[in-house]
C-alpha cells in the first residue's frame, strides 16, 4: 500500500459560510465526535468521510485524510472494516476511501459510484426569457420551452380555459404561481393551493421578495395561511382578502375549502380573485379516498368561485400544475375542472436522467433487512428509505439505530403537524442524513442534493415509485435508486392499490341513511348537508371507521357522477366558524354534497353508475401494479415503461415523452449514452384571450379571409432607425400577443428590445425556417411577423394566409418576391399597405 503524504491536520476547520452541504454535514459530525462519547456515531462519520473522499477523488484529489485516533474516534482497524485504506504511525492516522461495490448486484455492483461523484446528468435546455417575464420575475432565461409555453398560456389563454401544466421536476412550475400577483397589481388576489405547510411558507417567502422588488409600496403581510400563524395574523389575512390588499395567498386544500371559504367567496363576488393555482394537481385525482378528502372538494370550490366571479364581470384563471401526469390523471382533471374542451394541456416531459436504477429480489425479509443496513452504511448522503406503512417505518428506524446510525429520523402519515414542521426544517438544514419514510414524505420536500433512494417495499404503482425516486438528484447530478422486494410484496402492493371500495349494497344503505336525515338543505344550489355519523342498522356505536366508510361512499358516488362533494365541517353548518380558526378539520362530521344526478336514489341506476366507477378504479390500480411488477422482475425496461405511462395521446391532450435512462440493468454498460435525451416536444397553445385593438391602421381588405395584412417597408436591416420606429409603433398600437422574428441577424434582438422598452406582455417567437407550421398561429391571436429579406416559401405563405389568428401583420421588404412568381414583387400583385401610410395613421 502506498504511503500518504503529510496532510494539513485541520482540513475540517472550514467556515460554515461558503461551505458545501456535504462539508456542513461532515463538519457537524466532526464537531459532535469531539464532544465525547455522546457525540456522533462512527457510522455517521464513516459514511460522510467516504462520501467526501470519493467525491474529491473523482475531482482528481486522491489524497489521504488525517484523522484523530484517540477515543471516541475509531482506530485504524475500525476504519479498515468500514471500507477504508488506513495508514497508521506513532504520530498519525490517515485514511482513504475505497470504492464501494455491492457484489450481489452483479454487473451493477458499482451502483453508487456515479452518485458519489455527483456526475452532472441534466441537459441545459434554457432559452432566453421574454421581456414580461424578465421584468416581472427578474429571470433572464426559461428552464426550457415547456416553462415558456406554460407562462405564455398563463398570460394569454382565454380566461375561462383551464391550464393543465405538466412540467417535470426542475422546470420551474413555481413561476406559474409567482407571476399572477406581479401582473395584476394591487386590489387583486391570487389563490395558490399547495399540499404542505412547508411548501406554502417557502413559496410565500419568495413571493414576498418579488413583490418588494417590483412594488416598493407593498406592505408586507402574511402570504401563507396555516395553523402556525398567530390568531391575529390569521384574522389579518381574512381582512386583507376582503379589502383587496392580500395580493397572493398560499394555503392548503383544508384552509381553502374550510375556514377561508367565506373570505374567498367575498373576493370572487367583488371581482378581486384573479387566479386559482393548484400545485401538485395530480393529488386531486389520486387522494381523497379517506386520506385528506379536502382535495376532492377543490373542483366544487373552484367552480363556485368562478361562477361568483362571472357575476362580477370577471373570469378567474385556473392553473393545474404537476410534475408527472398520466393519461388517466389528465382525463380525471379534465372531467373535474372541465369540460375537456375548455382545458389546455401544456406538457414538456422528459424522463429524469439523474437516477441510476437497480432492483434486487430478496428471498426473504431477513435478507432484505441485512441488505438495507449494508447499503445505507455505505451510501452517499443524504438518503431516503421508503417503506409502505408507519409501523414498518418504525421497525426500520429501530433497525438502523441498533446498527449505529445516529443522524436519521422517521416521517410517516402518523407524524403530527408540529413534528413534521420540525423534521422538514432539520432536513432542509442538513442536520439529518437519512429519513425513514412512507409516501407521506415527499410533497413540498424540495431538497436538491438527495443522493440515494432505497425502497424496502414494492410500491403499488410505477407512478408512486417514480415520484419517490424523483426526490433525488434535483440538482441535476447523479443519484442512486435501489429497489429491494420480496414475493410477499407483490400481494401487499395489489391489496394497497385496490382501493377499499364499498359494495353497492352497503353503499346504497349508507347513502339512504344519510340522505333520508339531512342536516340542512339549500334547494337553490341542490346542496345537502349530511351527517357522517349516521350508522347502518347493524352498527350501534359511532366510530372513526364508520365515518370513514360514509366518506368513502360519498367519494365513490362523486366518481360515479351521482353527486359532488362540496364541503366538510366538524361543526353543524349553521354554526359560524371563527375567522381565526386553524386550517384543518381533524375529524369531519358533516359533509355538503351537491346532487348531480336526480336518480341517485333509484337502486338500478345507482348500481349501474357505481359499477362503472368501480371498474375504472380497479382497471387503473391493476395496471399500476402489473407495470410495477413487470419492471421489478426485469420483464420491462424502466424507461420504456415510464414513457408509456406518461405519454399523453388523447383527443384534448397530446404530448410525447422525451425518453432517457440514467442507468439500469439493461443500460448499465452504456449509461453515459442512455442518459442523453432530446428536448421535449412542446406544442404551442392554440387559442388566445381576445385582445381588443383600439386602432387598426388598415384601410384595405386583408388577405386570408381579411385577417392577414401585408405591410411593406424599404429598410435594409433591422437596426435601421426607421424600421425600429415602425416596429415600435406597431407593437404599442396593436398590443399583440406575439411578435415573430428571424433568429438570424438582428431581427429577434430588435423585437425583444422593443417589447421590453414598451413594457408589453408580448411574447417573441423565433421564425423556424425548418417548419412552416411555426407560422400557423392560434385562434384569436394578434401577431406581428417581422419577415427578413429572404424569399417566402409557398408553405409559409399558405400558413400565413390560412391562419386562424384574429390579426396578422406581415412586415415585408417592398421588393420581396412573390412565392408563386419569383420574377415579380409580391406587393405588386397583392393588397398591401405602405409604411408611410401606417405611420401617418398612427400620428394623427
């Protein structure tokens, strides 16, 4: 063994400011070790020193690291047993990490190597941000074309069309929530519904920074509403919503559908509520069956608020945002918030290139537990160990602690609100290296540097598995995903996936018992309040289980289209809630249902509709389990399975998936190539909010049905002062949705500069010379096309003439040749208007 060079003895004496997150973790353990026997454990030290050493080695720094060698520090033999080279002398102990191999994974034995190295895996797909986004949000580039098109849709879609934004992790969905308050200004409020308190607080913090930067007169106020606010703070939010000073509100479904509802209705009636944004919108379709049922109240709430707003002469814009939407989920969202024809899907999905996937079948539970300990002792930090149930999470936490793990915690659906908040804070500040968790840990946990995900369970669907693996590698660097499963897991996953759906006989009996004894009724709205404590004849004692089955009955009836769940309360509906109440309903006792099918009490019709809903649910769960099992058994390669899962090919939603694989059993030898992915194919919105044009300086008939106008000029280049003045005049007078310009030369830059200088909410598109369809335009669109000096093709001409756009001004050189007859000028044979005429009209 080669001997180390003498190293700096104080290599861990690093200042906290400017240190990497890995250094901060290692320094915390180092300092704790120095505090004595009650400090950090050796497992924590070994893991972090290994991570540090292998990462530095990948950068070419293959040094030995000096270590103390007096109690409580490990001796040289302990370092060797932990997988290190150790050099010991009378005066020094220095160590060097050995590469980690997991021989039982065969060809993938080096599964953890890329994660240790932190290899960059994500492609740079950024594009220049449009002026309205630069000015309002202070960003200079979009993360990709998907984010750009989603923001265009947010601003330019017709107000009554719901936007479904399907953007992968790291694509910047949060900008969709941040833009509306910055566009609408004082006197208006945007409602953003998020699944966790942590996410509400984080987004509110960023929103406050943006408001203060853009509007110096804005007075700071709580932008996140949650149970952690003081009583007077909650009351202040209610007052601000009503008097028009709130600007933005980030909150949970429980708050929005509960204690905040009256104030939101007031704002909607006054025309002040401009936007509703639902983050992680897939939860509306997948949750609610006994777990956070308030998610299923959102469609009714949104519909009611939009109806109230229309009465005030305003349409509330709706955004449903998610990172991964499968076709069934999109269909459900379109059904709940649609109709489908009144929704627009913007999708730019590429598979995650960061995770390296490995799957191992364990013969029995004992083997799995041994391998979990072995892997997590060596894995790069931080890690998440996913299991299925809270009791199993507790068992694995005990197992890890018994094996020397110190910096770990447990997070499940049973974790209380205050403890959740504490754990999320500790996780964010690098004071926890590993989390033992159920699927409850994930939403709103946007930690960028998670390096390892281990599943000690078989998830009930590939979607859930991918969502949980997606908690790693958010910084664009390689991560490791290991799935350890047993045969018993397959049965358990099937049982978990098959939602406990009540039979028709029991459901009808429960429904009859609830509807026959209503608490109150609103006949005008066909709204009935029912008591969830009503019992079937065979049940004598009320219990949470009884209330849960009543709620499950209402959920399935909602899926069947018989009714709509509109409200949940713990107090009778006639009892007014205190404005300062907390946001959650711990145990809902009353439910408001809107009757959607008058035959809901006709048994034959009831059975038919419930059977159909049950069939859809079973089909989806069966497909989820079978796909997950095929992937686990190696019968289907994971990137192919994921591509099929997330590709949208529906009447009102088409979006392919840009496929890649960071590394799996099939791609392991060629993972450097399989990590590559093409930019996602993003489709432009096809309809635009009508944009009134106060002055149309065109005294001649247009071509293409009167909507396309040729405007000629005699300037040689885009920077000519006269041309710049003409473009400025057109943009300021027409207020176009879009300016299209060629990327070559100065055309595009001039367009961007003019839009920015005029402070317009106009998007600047690039003229794609490879696709004439880039000139198609959308229904209702007002646009200016800055044509360069090159000839126009027949396909481009036809795209311009047959566009559904409301108005196209085609700005062309006076001598541009006719696409049909290159020997003559196009303006010589087509109706057109000259530059001087336009400027004269504008200057009147």
